């Protein structure tokens, strides 16, 4: 399926299904993309523009997960009074003759990211009251659909956080490596993970962005923080920092965040646990030095148990 055809289908959807957009204008051209998706901006005579992601292969599940994540983040931002912009997604669907596309609002970017303002916004999202369907589950974690970038992310609900992290995050990524040593040592870690939560045995769920690094946040020209490209689920707040090694967070960010979400006892001991998941995912996607990095993290964590 040609990307141009999918972009044309997205333009037809905008014209037919989104009110008060005026005339849909030709795409401004590719806005970028990833290894599995291409992007474009479609302007309209109303002044509104739409950001379109397309994939030549069937990717409706991934786009649906992204749309659901954006909706959950937006709801948490509203509930928590966060000063942040989260794009609204309108549809995620397969193309008529193959491929898939996602349509959302195009948010102008280019402003300087004020890290204190961003930290406050993430803190407000994490501190927000949970939706009734989530709060009613007690220690409920996960959402109905889940991906992280181009990878499937298992998000079935679990009654407790340690079970969720071990069974939905660590074990699937370890198995995907097909590395006997990583699987063996990682299995030992999975059996002992609960010891890292001695100071916080029952962490409450919060709405997580899930893939928060410097490529997935920005700011409007007016300086309002913008969050996008989420891998959202409901989980332990500290799991948000699993990608902090490439997020450029500074002390101003964390000071503002912890003003809303005080740092929990034992958090330092759990940092590598949350980094490990993302390093394993990178190892499975890209190989290279990520495998040895994962082995080092597992060894370090085992020595703390």
C-alpha cells in the first residue's frame, strides 16, 4: 500500500468526519517518521491542521493503542489540572487496500521546553484521580491494548504491581532475547523482584505516558509542554523514569515533579529495574550493546536482593 494513498484516505476522513474544517488542503509533505510509520501534516482552510501517521503494513492495533493512550493522558491531565497539551486522536483504522493510518490534531511545536513546567505537568498527571473503571479495580494495571513504538506491550490487568511488572514486562522481553544467559539470570531476578518493594509493597497505579524520552515531548511556541507518542498504561509512578537515560530531565524537572509526587522510600533501588525493561526492549529491537547493558543491569539488581 502506497503511503500517498493512505494519506489521501486520511484526508478524505478529515473532510467527511471532522466538522468545521473547511476545505482540506494538500499535505505539506512528510513531517518525519519512524522505522515503521511515516507522518505528514494536512492543513485545512479553517486554520486547523491534522497530523497523520501512516504504515504500509497493517498497524491498526498499534495506532489504536496510541489513540487510547492519548485519550487516557488527556483525561488524566484534565483531572489533575495539568498545564499541558495532549493531541486529540480522531481515528485509527486500516486503509481500504491495506496499510493503516492514524489522524490526530497537529500541535505546533518549536518552543523552548521549560523543564520545571514539564515536571509539574507530569506530576499533575500522576497525581490525578483515576477514572472510575480503573479506581474500582484496586491495584489495577494495564489497558486493553498496548504497544511501545513498534513492539507489542502486554497490558492485561493484574491485581498487584510486582506481578504486572514481572509477567507483563520483564519475562516477555527476556524470552524475546532468546539469550540463554539473559533468560537464566533474568529469571532469578524475576523471582526476587518483590524484595525491591519492601519499603513500598503496594504502590498505587497512576496514568503513565509509558515512553517518556526527549523525542516524545516538546513545547508550543508559547512554551506550553506537549506530550505525544505514548505507550500508556496504569502503573507505578516510578516506572515513568525507565527512559530517563535519554530524556534530558534535570533537577528543575524532578523538583517540580516531586512537589506533586513525593519521592518514595526505596526509589533509588528500583531505578535500574525500570530501566531494564526499556533496555531489553531496545535489545530486542536493535541488538548491539543493549544486550550487554541488560546483562549488567540484571547483575547489579541481583546483587541488591
